[in-house]
C-alpha cells in the first residue's frame, strides 16, 4: 500500500490504535485507517476506516448523534482443545474473547463521547473462503449477534457468509459503508494473513485457559 506524503504529518497514535496503518487519501483528503485482523479503530467525520475481509468478521458501530464510529475485525478461538474445561469466570474462551473484543470497541467509542444507548451496528465478512476457519467464522457471527441482542444495539445492516471476500470502506462520522464484493483474489495474502492471525488467537486462548 502506498503511504502518501501527508501521512508524515499525522500525530502518533496511542494504544490500542498504535499498530494501525494510516494515510491521507489524496482523492478525499480524509485520514484513512487500514485495518488488518485483530485491530480496531475509532474516528469521526474527518476519518475513514477501510479493510479487506474474508473469514474474519468486521463490526462497524456508529452513534449518529455524536457522529462517532468505529470498526473492529476479529475471529474467535474455536478448537477441540478449547472446551468446557477451559472455562474462566463461567465463559469458554470464545465467549470471553468475544466479550473482551466488543467491550474494547465500545470503550474506545465511549472515550470519544459515543453513547452506548445510541449505537447501531453493521456486520460484514465471515465468508466461507477458508475451510479451516469456517467454524470460527460462524461462531464469531453468532456470538456478536448474541452480544448485540443482549446490549440492545440494533443490527442496522449486514453482508456476511458466501464465498467472497469483501472490501469495506466505513465513514465513521456518517455511519456510511461502501462495500465491494471481490472475485478471485490475486494472491494468497488475505487468507494467509487471516490464518496467521487465527493461530495467534488460538495460542493466546490456550495460555489464558
């Protein structure tokens, strides 16, 4: 990805955003954050957040009143070795991971003034592009929807499943999403990146369990 010269003037990011790549889009002038699996970013009207998602689930949340929104991209740890015996605090690893990831997104939104009661959600991805990650994709989507239902956050839109990766461009200040379904991928970068990320998720879940 090209990093335009304007990116040099962008202020440094604090955790949990400090690993996120940002650049200034020369066409829109917006500061654009490009997410990879396991990352989140929150912004406002002068920001844009983009990603390409396959097996992972991309969660976009937006508060229309404060014109603040955020994106999270992740997968849950699902493996035979992570069963009931790995419960901590009454939760199996996938449940605990889902709760912590979504609360991190909501916490980052709240830090920018967003109201939990005013949030709406949009979900993208969880495609069947990698058989090894299919179970995790299904479980991630299920648990995110369970969380949204419990927290009374409306699911305003979704485009999930199928056999295609997607490019998602989210304007957090407006809550607007541009979605492009991709055909055959030009290389193995996306599935390899998602599989490597998932390996780290499993390893961390095993240590915590």
